[in-house]
């Protein structure tokens, strides 16, 4: 599908009218970040397939190596993943993407499981650089971040594609589609930063689909945003390999991870992924010092077992930190799980109480506007210090990073001069998942 103009897209999507900004910067030559030396002399020179593609950051090429033998990496007794490996040698221009744990082996002319990374003559390209399909301004609470600059506007964007196949995805129309099937805007990193500044948003958020799929675009935007004095936030499932994640952590300011459940079977059957890499990613983020929050969407009959929820909370306390905010969010029937009921509020309340009993200091009930479990309470004196109604903050009782009642320190990224005046109306819909 040909890209529509930025003005057409942003008017049609209900976002800001960016056409008046005159941000028609060309997309050629934008891969300005530092690259490793390219010693793959057998591969043809890199020529981006189109104006919205750049060479991928993380992959191995098997061009000029003789053959590709899948059995060198995968034991024949290994449980099958979503990508089917046949354990026989292949010849031709194959690449292996090393961005996420799927480690897709991709034949020339084909794409990985994310639908946006394509092998062209032995080089892997991201096909969505500067080509988002969703652009909006949201309150940071919608992401949800509860301990990161409350009430801040977040200039939010996404491209097509995702590394997972969650059966309940609320944004399936873009996450489960290639970029040719979405309506896209021409919005290079320079234009993203300019638009965020013009909107007054202090944060650029990568959200809606799965930011790992548009890693190169996200990295370039975040680096430019930091240079311009803006913060960057990532809303991700955390299904990413350690090396690219460490590079990302060095560039952004906050990451929210959707920990889908605490069961390997749930990850494989409902999300087409794996649990262990997500747990590793959460620990990597913690070690980096980037602000971290965790969300668990509680899906009736699938991941709502209270024993499992207790194990999840215990793991967070023992292996991450009791100070990391843990949100238990309400599921709403959609996509391929429209037959299930919404999560009972009682289940969310039980999950929150279990987390508090296990030592989580900041546990939340999500997607239930006005619920007392949506507020932040001082773990020292027990008084509410941030009161929320939906995505709006109605009370704020912090002085810098301390409770105004007992002066206890509250972990998070807070405003240094008090809460700014709200400038954004609460949008409809649930939190970003």
C-alpha cells in the first residue's frame, strides 16, 4: 500500500495535524548511528529496498559460507518453535535475525515472524523506518506508567509488526499486519522529535504494537529525543535478546514490560513465545538502571490461577525489586479470545493483595477506573499520595520524591517542582498493552 501523506494520516487518525510543520525531510541516509565494520564481502552492497527501509542492526548472514545447517544451532529433539527448522543443509542467501529469541532463519525475499524484517540478497532490512501507522498524544498513565512523570503527555507512535502472536491483542490490526496492509505516515526521526516538541509532550513513547519490531527506528528517535532534551519510554512485551536490549537501555528512560503470565505453556499456546527470555529481559532492564514497571494482563481461565499469580509476584520481589510497580490489568474480550468474559474485579483485587502479601510495595488494579487499587499509597504511612480517576491524576501528595505526610522516599521518576498543570483530556479506551 502506498504511504499516505502525513497530513492525510494524522487528520484521519485523529492525531495532531503535522502537515503544517513542513517536515518533509528525505529518508535517505538516515542510518547515522554507529555500525560495526562489515566484513561480509560476499554480500552485495547494501541498497535499501525502499525509502522506509534501513539495514537491520542484529543479524547473521550465511552468504558465502557454503551452506546453512540448522542442526548446528537446534537439537533435533528440541521442542518445535513457531519457525519450522528442518535440520538439513541449505544453500543460498539466508540470514538469521538475532534481534529477538525467535532467531528467525529467513530465506532471500522473505520476512521473519515479525512481518517487517526482510532478507534481500543476504542482507536483513527493517521495512518500517520512519513509516509509523499510529501516531497520537496520550497521557503517560495510559501506557501505563504510574511512577514516571505523572500527567506527562507522551507523543506515541508505532509501526506495523510484532514479535509475538497474542490471541487477545487489542491492537491486532497493526501488530499482526505487514506495513503494506496498514495506513502509514512519512515520519522520520527528525520529524518525530519536532512534532513532540510542537505538541508540548516531554516524552516520546514507542507503543501500541511491539517496539522491538521497529528497533532501528525506535533507537534513532530515542537518540534524537535525548539530544533535544526529551525523555523516551518503551511499552514492550520484553521478547528481545540481551545485546539489543542493553543498547536500548542505554538510550531510553523508561520501559514497561508486559509479563504475559508466569507459565511457559501460556506463553507458547497463547502468545507464541517463551517465558524465560522475558524474565531475563526484565532483569537486564533492572540492572541497567532504566525506570521499570511491569504489567500482567489477567485473562480468565488462562493465566488467572492464584498460585501462578503468587509465584509471579514472588519472582518480582526476589529477582527484580519490591519497589518495581506491578500492575494487574483487566482483560476485555477481543481478537481471538472474544469468547472469554472480562476479568472479574475480584480476581484483580486478589492478585493485588497477593502481591502486597509477597512484599511488592506498589501493586495496582488496572483498567478499572476509580478503583482504590489504582491509587499509589505510601508504603510507610499508608496514606494515598497519588489518586487517579481513569488516566487523570486528581490528587498528588509528593514533594520531589518524598511523601508529604511522612517524608518517606517513593521510588520513581518524579517532577522536581511539583505536578504541572494538566494539558490533556483523558482519552477513551483501556491502557496500552
